[in-house]
C-alpha cells in the first residue's frame, strides 16, 4: 500500500501536474474502489491551500471530500459524516501539527520553490488518511 501510494502520487504530481487535494481524492478513491465523478475532481482544482492562499491544506480538504462521498455510499447519515470529518481534522492536526498549508509546507512559500515540494508530506498524509478511513469503517 505504501509503495502504491508513493508511486501513484509521483505519477499524479509529475505526469498530470495536479494539486494535493485532487491527488488525495484520486488516491483514496482508487484505494477504496470508489468511483468519483469528474466534476468532483474539478471542484478540487483550487483546493491546494485555498488556491495558493496558504490556508487549509489540500490533503485535508481532499480527504474530507472523499470521506463525505465514501461514507455516503456506506449509508452513513449526514450527522455521522460530519462527526467523522471533525474527528479526522482533529487527528490530522494532532499528527501533523496543523491543518494549514502554510505551516505544513516543508519550507513555507517562496517564488523560487520547486514544483511539488510537498510530495513526501502528501505520501504521509494520504497514508494517514487511508489508515484513518480504514479504521473508522471497520468499526
């Protein structure tokens, strides 16, 4: 699973040049064998720190979007899904130290940043998200 995530993220970042939020949705949908409509992927086009504003991390946003879709397919209620999203955000924050892109990015932001500098963080974040969703759906 870790090798799959690492390779898939590398492909999505370097071949398709897509952001962390869309990468999270795509990877999680593949891992959980859940179809995602193209519109959902397009809705996440600006969710990498709120379009680069450096706000909420796209790994969090993409995972929250996937949680909503996936738990709905499992028959969970809105209240249950909202509760899981809250708990996920709390767990992510505790594990990674923040929900904000600006604080999570390895060196902050600069005009000279190389592309996809969050690739390692993305691997860790998606592995965390996968394990979290797996755990809460096995209950």
